[in-house]
C-alpha cells in the first residue's frame, strides 16, 4: 500500500489564530485555527437561514502548524485572511471530548507543512513582530 497523505486546500481563516508551545520543546510553537473552505462543485451544499434568505455555509477544518516560526506566521494572519495550505490529514484523540462524553473521541485535523498568504494579510503587524523577534533573539 502506498504511503501518501498529502493535500492542498485554499480557504479563509474563520477563527482567531493562536499559538501555544509544544510539549517537546519550548522553542517550537503550534499555530492553530479553523479554516472555512467552500465545497467543491458537484458536492451537496449546506445552508442556514439568515432572516428570509438561505445562506450557503462552508466546511470548517481545524488546522495546526508546528514550526519554530509559528508566532511570526500568526502575526501575519487575521480572521478573513485567505491562505493556501499544503499538508496532511491526521487524527488525534481529543481528551476534553473523551472526558465529557465518557468514551474515546478521535478528531481529524489538517497538519500544515506550508502556508502561503493569498489575500487580506496583516503585513504591517507581521513585519513588526518579525523585526521584534529577530532583535530579541539577536540580543541574547
């Protein structure tokens, strides 16, 4: 069986991106956010009511990006930013849901290996943060 698990998705940041430190090292950050992705042509659509209108809703995908520069990438992003992400689908046990429901819960998320900025990017804040980070690391 071939060992191939790669995907490329384009979507808009749907939640405020945040960075946490990974357990394996204090220098590696984990950037997390939800991505709104429209359904491809030919797939059934999802709708919700907004007043008298039916509004199409996208699929939401949990994304994680583990990288030493995760905080710099985060500084460029905001809700609504459009990004292209290359990576792989991975599953993990969700401890909080497992404890709440009393049975093992496994969730799928997209593990990003590369993020390209496409639209609505916060260039000023990203540059300022990157410059501050380089200055702080250079002064050690």
